[in-house]
């Protein structure tokens, strides 16, 4: 068993982060789509998501723990929450921006898959042919912003809880389980308002593109949507869908962090 910190070997966070992300992605996908009872349909939905997590998870966790190691060594072993948040924001936004093409392909394949089987290569060719290379980075700005917010809460919360519980539970699966629960709760609290606004803006664009008459309170942008939602519906409107988000993030984070910590024990 390796007793050292996560970043002592630079390659471990990248490899283990990618592997654990893929493992965590399988379970929610299988639960979500297994009711269809068609193996091919399930696999079609899973593999684009796994591809996205293999890219995003590898870069995100590798960058986070590598940056943390460099800064902590520079500070003579002193670690604090602000440093962790900074590293998480950089890791979340950079990894999301780099992995955005896989996110675009995942969404397109899942949408097009409702009318027929669409392969990854065919989907890529379709996007490239009709939208060019820039089509693969469509929506990169809001996606990177959301990833930065989630990472800024999820990773520092997990590290803080894990370190805090070391004297009580030790460095074992029970500690990792409890810490991942708190990380999931923090992520859901931070991301739900962003998802509410993003969904409203996306639905608004869909209506506009469909030629539907838009209401007088059409949102001009992200900030305008935040302000108008708060004025018209109050604070709790930002937490519509909080419970489903928590139940989605909870199992994912538990599986990820427990798997990640177990992988660390091999080498």
C-alpha cells in the first residue's frame, strides 16, 4: 500500500482519475437505461459518456492533484482550502474545455440515437462536415464555467472532509464514503442554480428556433436570467430539481472516490 499523498507520483492522478471516472459512469448509465432491456441501446448510450469521462476525468484529477503538489511543495508542505479551490477551478475549467468535443459528441449521439444507431466516427464526421472544427467546441464557455464551479466545491470539500476524518475513521473506505457524500452535497448545492438557468436559456433558444412566439420576459443572457428568476420566483426557484441532481451526483461521487482511493493502494 502506498502511504504517500495523491500527487507523489505525477502519473497516478491522471491514470487513476480516468479509470475511476469510467467506472463511476457505468453504474448511473446502466441504472438509467436498463429499463429498455436492449443491450445494444444501453451500450450506445454508455460509450459516449464513458469516452467523455475518460478524457475529462483524466485531465481534471491529474491537473488538480499535480497543481496541488507543486504549490504545497513551494509552501513547505502547508496546504489550505484557498489553494485547493484555486487548483480545482483551473483543473475543472481547463479539463472541460479540452474535453468539450467528447461532450458534444456524447449529446449528439444520444439525441440521434433515438431515431437510429449512430456511430462515434459518423457523428464526428457529421459535426465536422456541417459545422466545422468549431462545432466540436460549441457551448464550451458555459460548460467550462459549470465545471469550474463544481470542481471548486467537490474536490476541496472531499479533501477537507477526508483529512478531518482521518483521526476518527482512518484512511479507509468508510472515510472515503462519508467524504464523498459531503462532496456530492456541496456539488449539488453549487451546480443546481447553474443548471436551472442553463436549462431555461436552452429551452428559450429552442422555442426561438422553432418559431414559437416568445413571452415578454425573454432572457437576454445568463445574468438577466438569474436576476429575473430571483425577482419573479424567489430564491428557491434556483433549486428546482435539487433532489434528482443529488441522487445523480451522490452515487457517481461515491463510486468514483472509493474506486480512486482503492486504485491508489495498488501502487
